[in-house]
């Protein structure tokens, strides 16, 4: 679980003007194309639950690690990818 410091960082970001763009980046930063689809889905859900617990709101955005995304998740989970610049180096 998150520490109080981590929770306060989430709340800080969430209350900024662009806070609604808070995005799920998976729990353990897994790459969809290199993992089991079910596991990736579970990570999205788990991370959403944590973020919802802190902010009280449903998370609708996901920033898929390495930009790997499966469009079927958009219908399944009602989540939409926010893809940054393709050249961004993900870590
Ligand atoms: Zn990343």
C-alpha cells in the first residue's frame, strides 16, 4: 500500500487544475506486450482501486507503460489511454 507521503502527493496532483488527468500507469510498471493480458488488466484495476480510495473518484485515464495498449480495455474497463509524445523515454 501507499505511504502517507505518497497519498499526499496523489492528492496534491489531483487537486491541481489538470488533476483530472491523473492516470493509471499500472502498479508494477509492466509492459503489456511482454506480459500476460490478464495480469495487465488486474494491475489496472488494482491501481484504480488505490487511486479511487485516495481521491474518491473513478480513474478514466491510463498512461500505458512503454505505450503498449490494447484497445479492447477501453470497453472492458471504461478507461482511455493518454499517450504522450512517442519519443518520450519511459522508465
Ligand atoms: Zn513509465
